[in-house]
């Protein structure tokens, strides 16, 4: 799940609206009831640890002030796990850090997703340093092409295809407020 801080940090000149949810972390919870029954799914749950955080040494340079904002894990045919995780593409015109507040100004440049991998669902997870600004082709006449803005995507949810070999991902296409869908034969990050 994602946990956020809220409220502006002290001495920040970044507009307060940008601090509604910031420094998001991917965290792991485990049910105290063993198994996969409805009782186990109902919990209660125990917060185990931080899985991804923008303060970790392998945090990608494009992980913005909002931190990690979405997560979805899926298992590959070889038994390993892949995680789509999302973040905002933020920048400060003066090159200060959008994670701690811009000294002057603030720019939200869209949203993106990236990948992490692990041999087990419980981790440890390793970022793959592969940013996906979009997993949908840009039509030549799209608003994105006209404005020079890359599409914004968020919250990809991956499932194994029930009718053919491979995986489907459904995601929010924030550029035009629609839902996108894409397919991968293998599910490996560079195949989307």
C-alpha cells in the first residue's frame, strides 16, 4: 500500500496545494490470519516494513515530490515478481529538490511509472531504473503531440491474460481522462 505525509514542511515556499500528499512510500502489510481464506483476507494486518521510499539509495532521479504514488505487483512465469510503481515528474526551476520543496516555483511535469523486481513477493525489491512515461502509442493528431507533452499514466493494474499467453495492464491515461490498456507476451518490463 502507499502511505503519504501531508501538510507543508517548515520553511517551504512551494504552494500548499502541492503538499496534500507527499513523500509517498510503498509499504508491506501482512495478515495475522494465515492462509488465503476470507478470514485471512479480512485481517487484522500488521505493517511489516517500507518496500520503496524516495530516500533509499537506489531511488530514481525522476521520483518526484509526491514520492511513490501507486503500486501493483505481478508474478512472471519463472516465479519472480515485478512491481509497477508510480510517481510524479516534478521539478524546481532553480534546480533545488522537489522532494523537500522548491526554493522558488514548482512544476508538475506529469506522472510516470517505473519497475522494481524481487525473487519473492515479500522482497527485497530492487528498482530497475526503467522509467515508462507511457505504454501507449501516441496518435499523430493527439493533444499530446500538439502540445509537446508526453501522456500521463497512473495506477497500472496487471493481470495474466485468461484467453492467451501473456499479461494485460489497465491504467489511467491522465492526459485525456481515459482508461488505457496494453499487452505484454512475457510481462518483463521492457516488453510493455
